[in-house]
C-alpha cells in the first residue's frame, strides 16, 4: 500500500484514525481531557511531535524506500538506544545481559544487510 501512496498522505490518514480511535477509548474509560498543568501539555506536545510524528514519518519513508525486512529488523535497535539513553539521562545501569542482548540484536541486523554475491550468468 505504501508504495502507491505518499508518506505524508499515509501518515495523515494514520494519525486521523488513531486520534479518533484513542478518543473513543478515552471516552469509554471516562478519562479526563482537561485540567493538566502547562508542563504536562508541553511534555505531551513534544512526545507527540518527536516520538510520533517525526519518528513515524521517518519509519514510513524508510519502509517505502528500503526493503521492509531491513526496516523492521533495524527497528529492533530501538531497545539498544533506549538503554543507552536511560543510562545517560536517568542513571540506569546497563547489565551484562543487556550488553549481550544488544550485541545479538546488532549482529542480527547486520546479517540482514549482508548480501551474497550473485553468480555470473554464463
């Protein structure tokens, strides 16, 4: 589908339907929509723009222009970056298990980018 649709159009539809769905879910569970602090709204806006809009635009662009298998496997690296950012910003300790897991993920991603040489046709 993404091959026949522009990324911005796809993201617009995706965001509209996600917003409607989340609105219905929040109404169903009687969640409030007002009464939050200015700091909470700024945090929400930054998360919406950076984590949702920009990130999904980049993912959609990559999916359209690269092999989907590479994009999906490369997304596994998010866990590694999250671990590193947690260590930097909230003093999270990186364990040996996390380091080994990160290496396994990176090796797995690297193998998807390795391409065999095609034999010459005679």
